[in-house]
């Protein structure tokens, strides 16, 4: 337990991604099973422990110390879990000869019933060190908030075993804590765990933006073009009766789309865009789609109003046959045939866009036939389906205006009707060398969102505040966590007044990218390239 | 009931001689019968100094009475003419000042630090200055002195402050140095006391590579070494003496302010560490950009403060700089009379 507690303490104060990876891999290397696997599960959010409410924690501590001294302490520290971990009275008689392991702590917490949970927690706190108490409280109150995403933890595993992260992602949903067979494989002591579980995630293939001069070097005949739909990228997997809908980072989002799940009655892995509406009638906008996102549960009314469907553009597997090694042309043929067998109100095919040369495609890109289209995709006819973001086989070519995916950094309270809302947003993009990227502010926007979105952002700001300076709050924004805002703007000027060297014309929030990891927001070079063009 | 006991205390305060023997004045804590001040913050005629930290030991007094080591340290910091005359106090030996007996006892805070026991007509007050109870190889350990009134600091006077053993903290530092051998570890530590204690702890933990130090630490560290406190090989952390690569894997000690300075740019991808009792609070570490907080303090933590108050057997506690409120509350719960002294001019943040 102490080593886990120490790991948490270090991670929360280590800003650099590489530093975090070193701490994680060292921990996984030096700590034995099952503790390390349980730690991994705690970090990725896969450890289930019945939650203890903050009020219960407060009650427990007040039973043990003077309430006035507790109040002074809490006022000073400001964080309940930390305060309790520090002030919890401990007599030397309580200190056991051997510090409890993480496995022992987890076992006791998991075995506790709802009624004796607080008592079990109190006994554990009696026997733990200060750091361990903090870690235990974090485990039972839910959410470690240590600035480590599940993806970063998986990267650390990949580093530990010298394998590619996509191998871990592929296995992940078939494994369970404490991941003993996974560690054995990574340490070379056992075979790679077989994919025994059904309907696992396949790492997705990503595109790179079309840069200046890129197209001149390419032959249009080598590429297929498709519309780029403004939804969210999903992977629908059905295997042996198990149905899962994954986001592009491999998170299982099935729970939010029960209506769509009912139509997943096939045996295949499909790649496509999740949209709302009726594919035969009308495709909803991204803001319509947002009615369905970030919900733990979804009411029948919302499901009816905004039915989800998938616009398919690739097929990775049909039955037992892995299609990823096939070229895009062949996969496309299989996909076209396969989609015909699916419920047409829930699945359709992303149509190919006919074009003869880049100029013609440019015309189409500028005047797309539907507002939910945000550009075109280019896919090499002869490319296999590759995990990650290889440059060359897939390009995205977005329509105007310019948009940039920036990360929310500061929020300021508005005035008048908005005086109780954090409604003015300063956002930034990444700069600096790989491994020590920093956000540099590039602009400020205060419109472009609906009232409902304003409420959502306001809540996000309040929940993720790091510092307050009068009416301004700085929000958590780093490689691991942050709210990505897609900012649309009409042009870019050079600026000597701004640290970033650029000033946006007419910036507005074009949408909220709740689905996009902060680390994948744009870099300053993307904007600088615009300046130079 | 509470009101009645409050009234009793204030009657007692009004009648007692303790506040005639020592009481706060704008210059500092004053003893009218002895005509001297303890740790005055402005120049006075006669000053008794508990230890060499600059908020307690100021220059410009007509005469100064302190331990020899504190006098030496003041000389190093302010130059030889820091006071009109000086007198060295020997630990445990009483000195009469206008009929008031004063005795210096070790405080365990930094080298040369002392508590001052003031006795007159059967009343004994101990002004403890800053103190700690955890072991420290760089100074004499604190001695509890039986007294009627104990004057305590309250820098860490909240139940949240619980300092871990310093050896554990140094263990974490050495572990990090092994984990990140390509980076340097910069330790912020106050120039008098903390810096030397950290160096000594490193040596006691078996660290035998040179320790690089900021120029501000040189004179005081040399002085510690001259007093028989072995700090091992210390090298100036200057660019002239070494290129950037030479600081790879190095442990560098400097005053905390230096790390926000351009001075720190010479180190490769440094991990910023800070040795202080404040590092117990995560948000303090976070706000200061500290990656590796080392909870090493030269002040008593909550458990040390409360244990010490009991050990002195004092009937009354006067609380000086820090978080007085909570310590006074604790005394109340324990049935010990206590009040804050509200002395001005002392840093309640330094550690």
C-alpha cells in the first residue's frame, strides 16, 4: 500500500509525460502481483469498490477528534481527503508490524457490506501511514485525479514490455484485474494472453491533415475520396453475441447508445462515424449529436428524438476473417456488400465521392452537399488497415473556415445575464518539443455555443478549477486532461502582443470536443503554417 | 462554565507576575526588570538572541547576548560590526542581568539555537524561540525545561502538520535520483540550518558524491564544517567549474528563491525539490511547482508541540508566530491556560 501511495504522490506532482511513464514503469517493474495489477486497475478506473460519501468521511473523523480543530485544519488544507489523511488520530498501538498491502486493502474494501463499510474503512485508516490513508480515501471516494489517463497507463505497460501500445489496447477489454497474465507476458515469462474475450477493441487507423503542397505529390488515381462526416468516430464490434461500441481511444461507450446496440445483430467489426437522425431522411448536426454524448443513461425520449446511427466507412473483420491486411479497395467491396444486410435505419454506407483531379475535389470540398460534412477524406486504394496515424495512406481535408482544436485554459465570469457563468474562454494549443509540450494561449472566445453548452462548460470549469484569480479561473489543462474546444476563425494575423505570436480573427467556439483527448489538440505549428501560407 | 474559567484566567493574568517579567512591545518581547529584549525586530540597547535566522537575529543592537555559534553566524551574515558589544552565553549556565537570571538551553532548531529561561523572584518563563524535537545531527537536541510559563512558536500549529522521519524523506530523494539518473535534483533549502541538515542526511544515508551548492550557502556550510559537522565534499554549482553535462545526475542544494531564477537554467532537465515542513500540504507543493516535496522541517510539528507543552509542566502557554488559534484551542481542551502573544515581525512561513 505504501508503494502505491508513494506512486500517487509522485504522479500528481510530476508534470512531464515522460516522468510519469518512468514512475509507472518502475512501479510495475518493482512491485509484485497482485498489487501492481490492482494499482493499474485503480488508475484506469477498472477497480470496483463501493463508494464512501464525503459526508461519511467527515462523520468518521469528527467522532475521533475535536470538531473545532478539524475545522481549522480543513479550512487550511481545503481538500477533505487530504485533511482526513493528515489529522486521523493514530495511536502507536494501531500500527501493525507489517504495513497492509494494496491487495489486502482492496480485499477488505470489496468484502465490506454497505452497512459496515465505514467501520472497515476506519479500521484500515487506523493501520495505515499518512500517505497510505490518502490513497485509501481516494480509492473509496472514487477518482484518483492524479493526471494519468488510462491510455498513459497502457503506454507505460507497452514501455515495460517493449511492445506497441496497440497490442495492449487490443487485449485490454479481454483482461481483468489484477492482470497477472498480462504482466507475465510483458516480462517475458509467459506467452501473450490469448484473446479469449469476445468483441475486443481493434486499434483504429487515423488520418493526417492535408498540408500545403501535399497533394501535388500525389496521384488522384491512387486515392478514394469520401465525405468527412461531423460525428464521432466509433467502432462497432459484435462477436459471439457480445456487442460493444468503442470510442476511438477504446473506451466502451455502449451504455450511452442502447438504441443503436439493439441493431448490432451481426458478426463483424465496423469502423465509422456515429451520427444522429435517420440515414434515409436527414442527418442531424453535431450539436444534435451532443444531446447523446457524455450521458451515463439516456431517456427514451432523447433516444427517440435523436436516434443514433452509424455511417460505415470500413470493415475490419467479418465472422472469423480478419480483413485488416486487405487493401482499402477490397475492404470497401466487402463493406458495401455487408452493409446491405444491416438495419437501414441504423447503418448506412459512407458514399464515395467521384473526382477526376484535385481541383475538382477542391470544389466539392468547398461546397459540400450537406452541413454535417466537414470536408473530405482521402484513402489510398491499396492501403491496408493500420493502427495509429501513419502519414500517407489516409488524409483529412477539411472545409473552410479555419478551425483549430484548442484546449480550454482559463475561464472568466461573464457580465449581466451571464454573470454567474464562466462564459469567456481563453484557449491554447500545444507548443514545445515532444515530451514536454506546453499550452500557449492563442485566443479568447465567448460565443458560438448554445445555452445548454454554456451550462456544461460552466460546470466543467467549476469542477476542474486549479487556481482562482479574482473572476478568472484556470482550469486543468495538460496532456492527460482538458476540455478540447474546436475554435473556428476567419483568419490569422501575426501579433507581437501575444506570446503565441498569432491573433485570431473572429474566433468562436464551433463545438465542444468532449470526445477528444487534450493531448490530441493542435500544435502551434498548425497555426504558424497558416500564417506562412 | 467556559465563561467562568475565562474570567478566572484573566484575573490571574492581571495579578500574576509573569506578564511583568516578560511582555510584548513593538520592538519584541521585553523584560522590564532585566531591561532586555528577546529576539527584538528593531535595534535595542540589549538583545538576547535565540538563533541566527534573520527574522530573529538582526543587526544594529548595542549589545547582544547569544550562544557563541549564534554570534559567529551573525558575524558571517552581517559582518563583524553587527552589534556594539557581544557576550557569549554558555548553554546551561545562568547569567544575571539586573538581578534577573537568564539561562540558555539548546532548542534543536539550527546550529547554535537556544531557548532562553528567564527567572525572577520565583517565576520562570522559557522563551523557546524556534525549536524541534526530531533528531538532527547538525545541532544540539532540544531540552525540555520545567517552567511556569512556556512561550512556544506555532509555525506548524495545526493537527495536519505531522513530519515524517527525515531519513524516509532522504530515502525518497535518493530513490528519485536513481530513477532519473539523466536529470539533476535541485533542492530548495534555507541557507542556515536546513541546507546543512539535508547535506548531512545525505551523507548519513551513504551518498558520497560531491554535493553542488549555490554560492549563498558557501560561508555557512564552511562554518558548519569548522564546527565539526561533516558535510562531505561540497562543490560550487557554477558553470565555470563545469559544463551542463556535469550536472547530470547531480544533487544541487540552494536557497528556494534561486530556483525560480535564471541561475537554475544551467541544470539539465532538473527535478525541483523543496525541503520544508510546508511540503506536507500537496497544494503548497503544487503551487510552488515542486515535483518532489521533502517534508523536512526545523520546526516542531503538531505532535511535538503538544508533547513539549506537556513536558514543560507549564501552567500557562504563550503562543507566538504561526497558527496560534489551533494550539490555544488544544490547550483549552487540555485545561491549560493559553493565549496568543501577537508578536510582530517574525516570518511564520519560513522553514
